[in-house]
C-alpha cells in the first residue's frame, strides 16, 4: 500500500493511495471523540483530495473512534456528504469501531448514506477492507 500522507496528527492520519485511488483515514488509539476543527479539517481534506485525484473510494479505519458529536454529525449530513458525493464518492469500507456506541452511530450513518447511493460495507480487518475497495 504505497500511500501519500495528506494529514497527520497525534490522533489521526489521512492518506491517499495513488495506485488504487483510495482516500484512507485512521483514528489512532489515543483518539477521543470526533469533534471540532480537526474533524472538519480531516474530512474536508479527504473530500478535496478525492476531487483533485478523481478518487471514488474511502477507507475509514474507525477502530478507535469513540463517537461523533451531534454538531459534527449534522455538519457531515448538511455539508460534507453533499460535497463528497459531488467530488465522486461511491464506495466506502469501514473498519468497525471497537466501542458499541460508535458502532451504533456509524451504522446509522451508513444506512443513511447507502440510501443515497454509497456502496458501503463493514470490516474488522484493514487489509480486507482495502482489498474490497480495490475490487469495486
């Protein structure tokens, strides 16, 4: 997986995989809650990269994600999702969060996005999710 680092912090990393045209983020083990400026920055950078590179696939490694605030969830619905669809997003592999509350929240989002045309699937292994995306 040859990848370009788009953003890196103590809490999260965002990559672009040029061969497979996959946007990929991974929350780190010490990540707390998806909120605030960093959440919006990461998600917006992913969307921007998707548009610039002609990508259609996103790999979300959310094993260590705890939850998303109501404000960030609504920002995602109102702004991020429409912009990312416009950028070309079609396929989404999600590495299942370890925390049940994060799983429940993410399942709701996946259902909503699936109803709007996103081909999404949950995985427990990053390589399996990546391979599935490559074959989409």
